[in-house]
C-alpha cells in the first residue's frame, strides 16, 4: 500500500493543490481571493494532465530505429493552450473585479449582495 502511495505521489500532491484551490474558491467572499483560488485549481488541473502525458523512459516522438517508446506531446500542447486561455480568463476576471469595485466600492461578495438588495 505504501509503495502504491509513494509511486503516485505526484497525483496525491496535485489533488492536494486542487483541494486548496477549490476550498479557497468556495470559502472566501472576497472576489480577488476567489479568482486566486480559481487560478490555483486551474494550475492543478494543468499539472495533472502534464503528469499523465509523461512516459517513463519515453523519448521525443522522432521516428528512429533506436527508440521504441515515445512520449505523447498532445497533452503538453493542449495544456499550453489551456494556460493561455486561463491567463486571459483571469485577466478578464480581474478587470471585472476592478469594475465592480468602482461601482460598489467593495470586493466582498456579501457587501455587494446587501447593496443589491437595498436597491
């Protein structure tokens, strides 16, 4: 059992980082902290897919008679795209938080909801 856990330590660490991001996203009422939690969660998902794409003993996919085991580059390519989309989404989220701060003079979700109920 211990050998199994230590053999898959990268997955356990990724799940721990994912849970930190999810907890931060759900437990905080500050919108900036929520965006930080979302970014942490997204990073954990990217790390998970990149670690799945790693083949022990695999080489780059260049056809040669010396090599028989290749690593698939597709997960890394897809996660590179996910990083770009994630940065753009986070930037948009921060821009919306700035706009909310200008409109409500607060970034706390509970205070914004109270102001909306009064109107």
